C-alpha cells in the first residue's frame, strides 16, 4: 500500500508497476490475519461470512480472505476498513474435465471483468486484492492419492488456466492507468513437501515454473509443525520455482492457510493458543507478506462434532488465540505509530513481520 501525503517517500509494500495508490489513513502491512469460509454457525441476521468478516474487523484486522462471487457481492466487505483482500475467485475445477475454447473464453471474460470492476470502483481506493483459488494440488490429484504424480494432461491444463487468468488481470490493469487499487493473481500450492523431498510432480515443481502468476499462496499444513529452519527452506524452495517478475518483491510466497484445530489441541484453550502462536511465529521468520490462520468460525463438522478450526466457537465464545491476535493487532498499531513519529514513515512488511514474530514469541502463554 502507498503512504499518505506526508509519507510519499516510503512505500512499505512496493510491489507493483501501477501508479501511486491513494492510501487509507494510518495504513501499514499487518502480515498476520485470518479468514472466513463456509462457517458452520452464526449468531446474527447477517449472512454467516459477512458476520464473520465484521468480527474479524472488530479484532483490529486489516486483512480478509473470503470466497468472491461477484463485485456486487463484495460491496459490504469493501466498505469495511480492510486494506488487503485475499479472494478465491472462480475456484472451481471445471477446466480439469477438458479446457475447451468456450471455457477459456468464459474464464478470461469473467476474470477480466472482475478485475476491471475492482480497478475502477471508487470504494476500492487504497486497497490491495489477490485473486486466486483453493488448494491447487487437489485439482491435480482428484482422488487425493499423494503417492501418485500429477497427470501430464492436468498439468498442461493448469498451466493454460493460469496463463488465461493472468492475461485477463494484466489486460485489465493495462487499460486502467488511473487505478487507485492494486489487483494481483496468486496460485495456491498445498503438497510442497511431496515435491521437495520425494520428487513427486506437483503444482510447485511441474506447474509454477511455467507460469507468470504474481504470487503464490501456500496452504502450509504439510510443513507447519517442522522446525523453523526447515519451514524457511521449504518457503525458499517454493519461491525459487517462480520465474522472476518485474515490479514484485523478491519473496512472492505467502501463507494462505495454517493452524491447528481445537480438537487436535485436546480442546484445551491454552494449548490451542500456544501451539498456533508458535506456528505463526515460525512462518514469520521467513518474513512473508501474509500469514493467515484458518479460520474465524469453524467450517468442519465430523459426526455432529465441531472440529474447531476457529477463533470464536459455536457457542459464540472467543478463544484465547482470538485475544492474542487482537492484542497483536493493537501492538502493531502502537509500534507503527511510534515508528512514524520517530522516522516519519510507517513500517514495511518485513519490519512488521519481524516485530510480530518477536511479539508472539515473548507473549506469555494464556
């Protein structure tokens, strides 16, 4: 995001060849955030995802990840004080069954129109949007048999799918030189260790090197419990598969999903808070642009029981981790304002990642 009139000399996330972007007041990259997909419960008259987004905003978060259907559907979310939106857009597998000329035409037109709408709306000024999809390796492994390699025909179709989506975004960006928001594409990988350690053909090694996507999201459950140095090596591996691209940062991988469920932590709030805090802190050592916890309200119910991927449970009770992240957002705000008073600029994403990692590590267990 760009800075305000008094801070134009420094852009904390200088990632784009697009023109200068109008800023939101006192905006800086927050790095840590959460998301809302398919909530299994809600407590108000609002639609469940909108209710969750309001809760996320109330925590002090400026980051939101949701499923996007249309620009009109996004309007209430754009009206909230989020600065970064990570969006599943057309996150479907229709193309895997035969990427016909008609499907290609529909994909290009939809992504182009959606991007152009974001770029030309007055209410998106100062905001950044990432357009991507759910865990891409499952598109390549429809039966989820991780002992198999991705089929060559699916690899080829996915490369073409990304090319069409990227061209649609690039074309829309080139036609709106006055844009006051940023729009990027991303691909999401989720079976990285299969490729890195076992040599399996996966999205990360069979597809990414042949694409020109802007960013990569990593649904990082296959590495989140590893030591920090192995996590950094894994992220370095993913980042190295991306062809270089002008105007973007050296590190173009972010954490799209991570976290342990309530159930996996023995329904112990203190354990859930500590283990997830440690996971987030380990990812922050690599200093990615985003680390997103899965998620605000739980979406998984097994045999009538909530699995507990949540910050707020099905009884509307906030978890200890909810309190920790809320306090982190307040601490980030205070640190950013202190830095601006001292240096006349706001922190960049690497500085905020370093601050957040340190804050989470010294945070006493709840």
